[in-house]
C-alpha cells in the first residue's frame, strides 16, 4: 500500500451527531476533508466508516497517520 497524502498537519474539528455514520478519508486526496469524496479511486485506500457515539465536536485526523483512526492521536507531531 502506498503512503497517504497528508491533507493537513493539524486535526480537523467537526460537529458529529450521535448514531450517524461518517466516512473518513484515509487517502488524503478528498476535497471534502476529513470525509471521503471517492478520490481514492482504484487505489488501495478505502474510506473508514465511524459511527459517532454521542453528539459533540471531535477532531478527525488530517495527516492520515493516526493509529486510532479516524480520530487524531497526535501522530502529526512526528511528521
């Protein structure tokens, strides 16, 4: 698998709704960051689906190197 594109080196805050499923972009190419827009095409990358456990603001990973995707774990600090 190739390396993802780093969309940003900071997390992207987003208000999420409890019970709603979000498709997090894993390739870094989406123009709808942090969500998938299908830009991964025929690559090895696929979106990661995540269901919000509660309504609140979360911080999605934009560097695409998080170990706990789709949420930021601070991995951008080592890039």
